[in-house]
């Protein structure tokens, strides 16, 4: 009997939300909750996809970002508290690139049903609802080309 062809790595991995639960427990035990974002939420995941995780603490001295591999998943973590979230939501919206707001809005919450999740999603929605400034040609050239491949 011939061997089955190898599975693509994406199919071998545990679901991102399960992995996020373990990351929260193992690496961020003092965090309140997290939003699990990324291409898998939009049905666009490939074998090269990562898990984007917005981890929320009660209070931090400063926000930070880190990358690592956990359970065969590349992980990009954005750590915040309410104050740093507000700052980055506004700053992203001002620049016309509301990535953090989008991650919070699209992401399932870990642990599911956390009492703060709706409040934080509301902050993200408000930031997206605020009218973004119109970019002039110079601003577009400076910011608009950064995300092109």
C-alpha cells in the first residue's frame, strides 16, 4: 500500500484559537484576554500564515510587539492595555492604516465571552468610524507604498 502524500503544514497544525488559548496561558498568564486575528479568519490562510494575537493587560508601562513560533505556528503578538489601544487606534486611523482596529474587530476573543471584549471592540469600531483624513499625493507615496508587495 503506497504512503499517503504529505499534508501541507497548515492542515497539520492545531486551530489558531486553540493555540492562542495555550499561548495566553503559557506566555501571558497575567493578561486579561486576547483577540486572535489573521488570514485564517478571512479564509485566506496559506502554509506560510501566522497567528496575529492582540493581547490585552489591565495596565502596562508601554505596549510592545514580539514574534515567536509556538506549536508550529509563527506568531506575531501586539501587547496593549486600554490606554495604549486608544492611542494606537487613533494613530492608525489618523494615518489611514487602521490595522490594529481591524485585528480587534475581526478576531475571536480568548477566553471566549470575556467581559471586556465588547468594550474594546467598541473602541476599535469607533476608531474606524471616525472620518479618516484625506491623503495628499506626498502622504500617499510615503504611506501607501509600504504595504505593497
